[in-house]
C-alpha cells in the first residue's frame, strides 16, 4: 500500500480528490485521524471536516499508477509536500574525482605491460552510467588544463553529462590512476595524485544553482582524503540536502590514498549521518560498520539514519536493505573481462531508475525498490563485459535486452 499526505481545505479540493480517485484503477482510501472513508465517494469525503492534512492510501504497488496519481494531485495543488514531484533540472548530480584510468591491456612483444588511457573516477562513472540510460546529469569537480583534463571534459560532454561545474585549473595536474588486472579481471590501483586537481576544489567554486536543482546528489569518499575538497564536499552535501536532494554515498575505499586504515574509517564514517542512499561492497562492510555480514552491516547503517542500503556482492548480485528488512537480489550471468567501474555502473543504474519516479524517500518500500536493483544488476553485468569504466557503461538498448521489462 502506498500513502501520501494531502491537503483538503475546500469543497473544490474534495471534488478534485474524488475525481482523481475515481480515475485510479485500485482501491483508494482517505484517512483523517481515526476516520477512514472511500476516496471515490464524494459523500464520504464531504462527511469529513475540512482539514489541513490527511493521508491518501492506494492499494497498489504499480509504480505507473502511483506516479500518475502524484502528478494529478500536484496539478490540483493537493499535495502537502510538493517535493514528492520531480521538478528539478537534474536527475543526478555528482561531486568528486574524475581522472585518467591507465588500464593494463596486454603486453608488448618484449613483455612490457601496455596501459591504455580511459576516462574514470567513480562519481563520473556513476553519472555516465545514468546518462546513458536517459538521466539528466551534471558533474562538479576539478581537473588540470593539461591534455588529460581536456580529454576528460570532452569525454563527459560526449556522454551527455553537463560540465558547467567542471573547473579546469592550470595550477594543478589531473589525477592519474594505473589499473592492473589479474586473470579474473580483478584490479589493483596505483595513483599519481600529489596533489591531484580533484582534491583542490574550493567551496566558493561550487555552482550553487546546480546543487539546488539536483534531485539526487552523489558523492564518494575520495574527495574526503585531503583539504580543501573535504570541506567542499561536506558543504555541498549539506547545501543540496537543505534544498531537497536525496544524498547518495559510495565510500569506494582505496587504501593507497589514505594515510592509514584507521583514518580512512574515521573520515568515511563521517558522511553516514547525511546519507539517504548508501552503496558499499563486501570489502567495505567492516570498514564502515565493524560488521562482517550484509544483514548486520545494513542494520548498522539503517540505525544511523540511512534509508536505503545497497551491498554489492559481485556475481551474486546485491543485498537491498531498508527499515522493512532485507532482500538478496541475484545478479546476471556475465562473461567477465574487466570489473573496473562495475560498482559505479550498478549505482548509476539504480539512481537513474529511482530518479525517474517522483516519490518521497519516506514512501519507498522494499518491494518497490527491488525492480530498481534488478535493473542496476543488469547494468553492472554488461559493464564487466567490456574494458575500462566509462567506455564500458552500457546503452539503454543493451540493458533492455538483459533486463526484461525495462523501457
């Protein structure tokens, strides 16, 4: 059952509500204090006193039905909280690192490793994954004015990501990552970032209008490793949240970028109280929660205020957890070539799917979220079948073929 708070303070409002309910293909009820009436009955609705607020209940889990009712309620100004409707310019905005992934792709005749230039960086990867599925996205961050920085800006623009918030700074060099792959496609990282341009973004450089216009605002933890990006990230998160954005957080732990594991644990956990949606891997569970099982780790995060927890489990899929409980959602079979960007592809797919439905965080149900996770699993399963991160993010058409019912 789906519930939404409505406002009824005139006979016209009551008639509009009944008209909406009559056109809804499910049972619809109006709750006011201890009274419950059939919302399709004008007599029943008018028997209640005019009220500043009441709750409308729909006996359905059909997302299309819910979306249509929300839009009609908004049109007639019956919603108590208009933020239930997506009126933002951007579905998804992300702040953080964008860098060059030099990914190992074979060896020369003399046995020297060959590293190929790819655009990367977890927040940027997430945006491209969502953009390729149809989301309106924007990136906030900093690169150098070097060839790598210009390449990254061009790459984002080619993928449909807004780059008004990407700063090119001649004082710093674009961050580089060298990615080595083992026989199973798993990665090890080495970074050239002392300092990298991505860590040097100042809060005064943030485009506040883009933050105001973000439905979902996403960050990782690599912008927390150094100042001034640490302060800038928290400022942006607080600002976006104050203006109605859902906050998404993926710690994306990289040991070589932290002074120590203890410092990493302390700093990465500081973002949790601001977070609505949190994605972690199996490796990160203990770092973030001191728990060793998905159920215990997710419960720990929910108790700290996170509303949706996603724990990625590789080929086994993902564990979804909310206040209602948890559910393991199996993955798809893949021919794995390179796991770079798989978690970002998963999260980009999930956030895209979630952003397309104008639902308040308080109205999200475990059952309703499972389809978003299934889509995310499909996106990740396609990503690992190609080399690189951004180049491997799948198009909507490919996802449609793997995820039956996605359109």
